[in-house]
């Protein structure tokens, strides 16, 4: 029986919002040699970073990285790996054998967010996933290796993806992937990620959060 799960996002980095803001401020003020204006609290950092974002002078926010663990489908990470200035560590279907006990002897698929579960399109999709799992297990019993088994895995296959980017690149990704033109599954998980980021360091994502919050 196939396993169906919802996509999810987990922030892996130990995010200290104040530390991130102070780090960005210190780097930015080096350009102007205005370190004497740094306050003990984050008030000067918030003021400066807000102005940098307003002026689109976002090179300075490259001085902080965030790592997340995305549980998404193969189609989603194929879209995300097109972005530059990111690092990825992705669950490998070439080496992971899902017919083994450590994977529950089953395939896991991400539930599609763009299909109505009461309609025939979804039922046809689900039946196809079950057929693929049956074929995968039969091939495994016949001695197929993971790099052979992977050849029949669909875009809906679940995968764990570690993704790292600096904050400037994350903002760029959100601008593109939270837009209505993005693929629904990519948009779904990027809206989730933006919401998590905003809860940790609001000043860096306030404008994007306001832009997309109605769809979260």
C-alpha cells in the first residue's frame, strides 16, 4: 500500500534573529565606515536593513545563510535546483532501495495539491501510484538494483531535500516561486517556507509576507 504524505518544511539552521540582523548590519556598515552608529540592541540594524531592502540594495543580506529541510516531491526539487547560489543535499533514489525495511517496504508519494480528491483525475493518479509501487517491488524481488528501480519513479515521489541559500537568494526564490504563475506544488511549499522565515526574522521578509500572506 502506497504511503501518501503532505509536504513540509523544517528550518535546520539555528536561527537567532538578533544575531543575523547584527551580522548583516556590521557587514553593511563596513561600506560606509559607520560602525559607530551600531546600537546595543537591534534597533539600528532593523532601521538600516529595512532601508537597504526598500532601496533594493540587497547585496548586504547575502551575509547570512539559512538551511531548510524540505519534504517535497521530485518535481518540486527539480524546479528549485534551477536556482543559482544554492546548495542541495537530496535523498538519492539511486542508492535508496524503498523495498527495504528501513523505508517501510513501500513507496511514499506527496499528495498533489492541484487535484480534487473526489474527482476521477485524482483517483486515476492514485491508482497509477499503486501500480508503480507494485512494479517497483516486483522488480526488486527479481533482483533489480536501486539505479534500475529509480527508472520508474514518478515526479510525485517524496524526497527529503536539504537546501541552503543566503537571504538575498531566498528572497529572490520567494518572489518567483510564491507567485501565482509558479507550479502549484512548488508554490505550496515556498509559501510555507516564507511563513516560517518571517516568523523568525520578520524585518527581512516583511514585504514579501505582506505580498503573499493572503495565499498562505
